[in-house]
């Protein structure tokens, strides 16, 4: 899993039937922009948790996706110094 920030959305007027009704977000994580299927209603600026690979596809009922937004992060515990 990865943590990222939603930086935008992608609209597609034509999609494969298995993707109808699906919303796609652009998420920046580790310096990369990733297109992810939104499963929780996230919006621009939200910190989110991403599932990737096979897990994301299964979470989206086996749709052909590589990443899925599965949670909006409310807080993050900081590491304690050494």
C-alpha cells in the first residue's frame, strides 16, 4: 500500500463496460502521478491510501485497474527520532 495526495481527476466519456460508473483520480505518491480508481469519494487535496496491483483489481471487482483509493487518511503518526 502507498500513501499519496489527490492532485486531480480524469474524465473518460467512453470506458470498458466493467469501468462504467467508476471515478478516476490522479494521485501523487513518491514523486509519481498514479491514476487510481476511487472507491471512497476522495477529492483534490485529500491524503489517501492506495492499494496497488492485484489487490486493487480485486477490490474493484476484478476490473482492469492497477491502483485503487481505499481510504482517506485523517492523520498520520510521526516516527519518533532514534
